[in-house]
C-alpha cells in the first residue's frame, strides 16, 4: 500500500485551517484581524510547527499590525485549537503574510503592459 509521505501532515493542516477560520469568525474580536483570510497551513514533517499563511482584504490594516494582532492572540488561538482538535501534541503556530496574490497581480500587470507595447509596436500605420 503506497501512501502519500505526509498524508497525516496534510490532514492536520486541513483541520487547523478549517478550525482557525471558524475561530476567527466567531471568537477573535481584534480589529486588526477583522479582514484576515487564511490561504494555507503548512505543517512541518514532525507536526510540531504549523506555518499559517494569511492575506488581508480591504487594506485597512497593514501586515505589521495584523502580525501584531496574531502575536497577541496566539496563546488563545493555540489553546482553543488544542481543545477543538484533540491532537496528541498541539503544534506551535507561526503566522506569515502571503504575498503570492499580490505577486500574481503584479505579474499580470507586467504581462498586460508587455502585451500592450507589443500590439502598439506591431500596428500597421493607417493611410491618410
């Protein structure tokens, strides 16, 4: 039977992602974390560390403020998740801003700029 090497890590990260999203909607009242969405959770192979990636909608709060909000709420979040998930060992939580969406938008704008330059340079001049 060939199983995926980190199937358990994938399952645990999915559970943490789902529970964390519900917890943020219901229990966290910090205004710095109001518009936060989670884009992923990556577990270390030994399941002792959860890297949690997030984005901020609306840009009212900046990355540093959101990270400070997570740092302040980290103990409560970890305690609550430990009770909900019933894992043998609750991993340490680290929060990271996910800039892949911003990078995607940047790349899209660069490609559109290149495309516009290409079509402008290859246009046949109109006769007057």
